C-alpha cells in the first residue's frame, strides 16, 4: 500500500504536466475513485488512510489538512517536484 500523501502528490503532478487545474475538492474526489478502482481491480486498497463522508463529498482528512491552505482555489502544481512521480 502507498501513503495517501504520495498518491495525492502524484495526482497533482500528473494534472500539472497535462495542464489541468486541481483544487482540494477535486483531489478528494479523485482519491475516492482511485481507491475504488484499486479495490475493484486488485481486491486491495491503494492507501490505508480512511475516507470520510463530508458535506461536499468524500475526504481523506490527512490530504485535506495538507492542502487546505489553498481553500477552494487550485493547488499550484509547481509546488510538487518531478521527483514525486511514483509507479502506480
């Protein structure tokens, strides 16, 4: 299993490389779908951290806290270095 913050960094870097914007809200939803796909495809979770049901959708609290400084704005992809790319 992977660390959820590393998975989040990968998603942010992926979006940045392709010119997509990503907010904390979008990131949380993508993490939910990543976890669901891993469970379906492999029978195992991608990351061990819990996903909680919040008012605006699924949230991994550790990731939310890491990126809440950006509020509802997009997360700047330049803060994520190319070294964070991991094989998934």
